């Protein structure tokens, strides 16, 4: 078994990933500065093979110290949020995430040269395919299509360049993974000042699933959706993504390669909204909605090709959207009732 440092370990995907790595028998060190949600707790916080350090992933010296004795590094720390986040923090997303990535690579280069670090697994994003006009998006398309328009998408593409550059100059092995539209429990109210009014409900930069759930739970009727609701996404369970990332960390064939991690199931925002509506209100309540002006960077279609992950890593996302919502809807409902959303 290996020792793995996970940056951004208290984040949405990070929480699922730490649990998966521990379940596989690895020792895990997590680092996070709680910048998005504030302090959070997990069921594994007292696990004997888990050590958490509150700190900033932009601190090179901190990361160098934490990498002592680590075999793998998962570079997951980043400012990240829903579509409104891209507009509220356009500059901060670019500047902060660049500083995080530069510090991460600086520490990894030294740990690979002087320590036992064997590979870095970088969390990129489906947003690297933001400007595509053909689907499904395959690995390699991100270098053949125009660059992303949003600062977030552009920076996540830069993450991939960092990964390859650290290999080309310093021979630090890498794996790049691109999660698509993570769905799960654990997203709280963002600490940022900016809130977005959607109809009669203020939202603090979450993602589409928790946002839709809380609007319905708070009594919004008709439901407000962005645009016409024909945006296509591949909603993928956090536990599945964690399994895919952990497999990419471990698998020898993942070395110096990149993978889309996603469900194969396409769902429109309107289909998602109606499914959530009926889960909360019951099957006999007519679905009512109105369309709001969409955000500029609300990509109309994100559809991945998942062949490579299946054939090389043996990874398939198996959790259905219906099953995901059976877990997420009650969780968000309780968070609303307790005043956490």
C-alpha cells in the first residue's frame, strides 16, 4: 500500500476520494484551508491511517514537508464552484488556482528528485472542452479545439500543461483525470460574499443539483431554471469519481496519460429539474418552471467519450442519477431545514 497526499481533501470530490483511498488500504495525508465551506467533518477524521493538516496549498514549504514519505500526490486543491462562481470570481479563479498549481508542481518536483514521490495525479475538468463543437469529447480534443472562454476552464487546461511540462523538464510522472459534473452529498453554503438571486431564492454558488433541490424545498413554484433547460450534462456520482481517481492513482497504465471520468448517461437540465421536482413534491404534482436569462459561460453541451477509461483502467461509473438523487435530495433538504443552505 502507498502513502498519498491529497490537496483539497476537504473539498467536494476530495471527501469522497480520501474515503476511497483509505478503503483501499492506503495511508492518506490531507491538506485544506477550508476556504470554501469553512471547517467540515468526515466519518474518517479519526481513522488511524489518516492525517489532516489545515493549511494553504499555495505554501510550497508546507507541501514539501507533507510530501515527506509520500508515494503519490493527488493535486485536487482549487477554487471551484457552479456557473455563477465563474462570473463572481473570474480573476480569483485564474490567479489563485495558478498559484496553487505552481506551488504544487514546485513541491512535487523536489519530492520526486529528493524523496520517494513516484507520480502526481492532477484533477482537471470537463471544462477544458468548453469550446468544442463536436461530441463526444475524447482525450486529446482539448488540444485540437479553441481554448475555453471562461477563466476557470482556461486555468484547468493550464493544469494539464503543468502536468506535461513537469514531466518534460523534470521527469515527474503524471496522470490527468477529468471529472464530469460530480453529484453527491457534502456541499455546504459557500463562504463567498456573492449570492445570486434565482427567482425568490438566494443561492451561494453551489452546483445545479443542490441548487434545484433547495429552491424546490424552499417553496419556489414555478421553478426557475437557467436558459431553456436544454443544456446537456453527464451527472456522475462522487463515489464513482473517487473510485476512478483512485484507480488512476494506482494503475500502471495510467502513467503519463489522461482520462475522462464520467457516466455514459446524458441528461438535460430540464429532465433533471423535473426528476427532482417529482422526488420532492410527488408524482402527481404538475411540473411548473420558468426560464431565466442564462449565464455567459453556461456551456450547452458536455458529453464525454469514456471508452479510454473503460478499456485502459477498467473504470465505469455505475451509479444511476435516480440513485444519486435518492441520497442527495434528503441531504440537501436537511441542510435547508437546519439553516446550512
